[in-house]
């Protein structure tokens, strides 16, 4: 009778939260993948447009055409302002993803504790308990790795956003001139614009990497949901066994 009570309690109070958590993680992951694909397409288009403006800028710079250089610079600065804003939004999204991955790690820990406590109380099939524990620990390792990836992504995104804003402020405040005393500063600001392009390239590569990570996490989450379904089936089987 005690064994039946334990199983009924497990079914009623443990499985629903797990199902809810799994469903929440699946929706979050799908949302991240959709947003990642959209951001990648947008960023690649904006990067190509930025490079085209840079080509025109370089031609005017090499020809020391002050008017054309500063006209194009203002167009580039407008693009920089947009990119800085987008980078700050990406940093905010990266914080959200880190929060979500941290919640998954905490959920894994709770699940492992429940399984360990359940196993210590001597449930029906020790082999099933050991197999479930091994699966949960493997899932926990995957989620801890995903969290480490999210920490790295957040740190790098924050650094890119900060550097982009610094470059934007410097170039925005500068007007190009090509007098003898002005060339050094002109070259410095040109290098800053080129650095900004490098940061945009880094951002595109980061988005590609994060999208690959999100797809990997989706596969892992599907496996976790399959494992959880199997565990629920095992619980139901034990419940029917004890009733019999």
C-alpha cells in the first residue's frame, strides 16, 4: 500500500511540473531559433550594405574629397547607430537566454534529487531507477554546457556592444579633413570604421554559432522529453503492477 501511495503521489505532483517545464523549454527554444534565423538574415543584408558604403567611402578618402567623405560618413554613422541599438537588444536577449538555461539547470538538479530520493526509498525496479538517473545526469551535463555557452555568448555580446558604441561616438563627433596636420586623425577614424565592420562580421559569426547551439539544444530537449515520457510510462507500469 505504501508503495502504491508513493507512485500515485509521484504521478500527480512530479510529472505535471516536468511536462510544463519541458513544454516551456520547447517553446523558448523554437522562439530563439526563429529569432536567430531572422536576425542572421537581417544582419547579413545590413553588413553587405555597410560594406558597399565603405567602398564608396574609401574611394572618396583616397581621393581626399572632403565633402563626399563626410557625406558618406554621416550615412555610415546612421548605420552605426542602428547597429549599436540592435547590439544592446541582443545583449538583453542573451541575458534572457542565460536566465532560461539557468532555470533548466536548476530543474535538472531537482529531478536528480527526486530520482535519488525515490531510488533510496527502494522502488520496484532498481535497474529502471539507475537508467533514469543516468539519463537525467546526461541531460544535466548537456544543460550545464549550454549554460556555459550562454555565459560566453552574453559576455562577448556585451563587449561588442560596448566597443561599437565607443566607435560610434568617436566617428560621429569627427569631421574628416585632409590637411597635413589632419591626416593622422583621418587615418585613425578610418581605422575605427574598419574595426566597426570587423565587429559586424563577428556579430554575424556569433549569430551563426548561437543558431547552431539552439538547434543542438532543440535536439537535446527532444531527447529529454522522450526520456521523460519513458519515465512516465515506467511509473504507470509500476502503478499497474502494484494494483495487480
